[in-house]
C-alpha cells in the first residue's frame, strides 16, 4: 500500500484517488501491471486509461495539479 506523500510530492495515483476518480484497488492493480511490464513499462496514466479506470481528461487534470504542486514547492537557496 502506498504511503501518503507531502502535498508537494503527491503522485499521480494519489491525486486521482483523492479526487474520487480512482479506487485504491484500481491504483494497486495498475501499479502491479506497470511493475510486471519490466523495461517496456508504460506510464501509469496510460495503463489507467487503457483499463477504463480513468479518462484521459482526468489524468491530464491530475498531472496539471501535480505540476502545480511541484512548482509551488519551496526550493533551497544557497
């Protein structure tokens, strides 16, 4: 089971589960598929869409949210 990340480090699957577009069981299934694929590993969003768990639009919105969270992350200043 995935451990929660800080808000600036949320993974795609976490965002989709939190938004109600994906169940934890569906996420775990897709992650298992991804792990079994080895070197030809597809991106998680591709697997979720191909299995009908999410729409491409839902994945794109979640990715945009993920990028926004990363952009808002405080950076170290040296």
